[in-house]
C-alpha cells in the first residue's frame, strides 16, 4: 500500500488513496499516564497497518486532579502515598513499565519526572487544537514528562514547550492564565464519565467501538478495519 503521513508529528494520520472517508478516533488520556504514551505508540503501529485514513483527536482525562502543581517528592513517593503501596513495590512497578516503554522505543526516566497537576497541560492541548497543532503538542508533552524531565504543570514551562513546536508563547501564557480552555477540559472529563471511562488510555473508534488500554497494534488495526467495512456497507 502506498501510504503518506499527514502532519508534523508521528502517527498523525495515514492515508491510502483508495479510501476517502476518514475513521474518527477520539482518545482520552493524561499527560502523566505512562500507559497513554505506550498506548500511543501501539496505536500508531496499528494505524500504520490499516489501509485507510484515520483522524485523531485527543481529549482530557485527569488521573489525579488533586495533585499539587509542585508536589514535594518523587513519583515513587507520590504513588506510595496515594495508593498505600510500599516504596520498593512501587519501584518495581515503575521498572516494569519502563521496560515495556522501551519495547516500543520510549526511554522513560522516572528519576527525572516532576510529579504535578496536569490541568494546565490539558488546557494547552485544547489551545493547540485551536491552532491545528494538537497532535504535535500531545507528543511534545508526553516526551517532556517521561523522557526529558521537564515540568508540565506550570504556565511558564508549558509556554516554553508550546513555543518549541511553533506556537505563540505569549498567547499561551495569556490563555492559560485566563483559564480560557478550562471549560473544554471539564467537558472532556464529563464526556468520559458519560461513556463510563474509568481509566486511560481509552480509544473511541468512529463513535462506536471502545478500546481500553495499551492494546497490541493488531487490536487497533482490527477495529479500524471493522469500522471501515461498516462505513462501506452503508454507502
């Protein structure tokens, strides 16, 4: 199949010339969710094997909305305190997820992660969507958090990250300070609750099928193919 990649970030959309109508995929995820980044890569691999066009939109989901912007401690401390799990067990859990991330080409550095509140990251993603750059921003935020050790909870730091992909830094500071997109974040969270989504990543394919978690690429390819077949049957 002759495939071309649309957009500037990895896995934005894959298009085959013999299919004109895209399959819409709505993805609920959080910037500080390790499985969301892993799931993103697996989803991208599944899309790469799909003979059709995929349109992707990310939606907000806050795993821990009560987290302070500047948490005083490490992710190990946070998970141990929040879940009541012994520190050594949390460390083993993070070692495991780091290994799984490596299997899909991601180099997690939990020793550098800044545990934080992600609501401003979600507001930034909505702003980036308004500028046609949501997918690029999503990739940059995930990499910033898990790989680069950047802070993704503070306005100034987020403005720096947005500027790195070409967004207007001053405008980012303005909209984040004014909470311009906070209502959009809340609307996404409300929609997740309406769907019964309790964990992320969660993928809604063509408004019909739900795929929960970082599934194997073949699972994504299969449901995309099923959605395409149903579209063709109703033409």
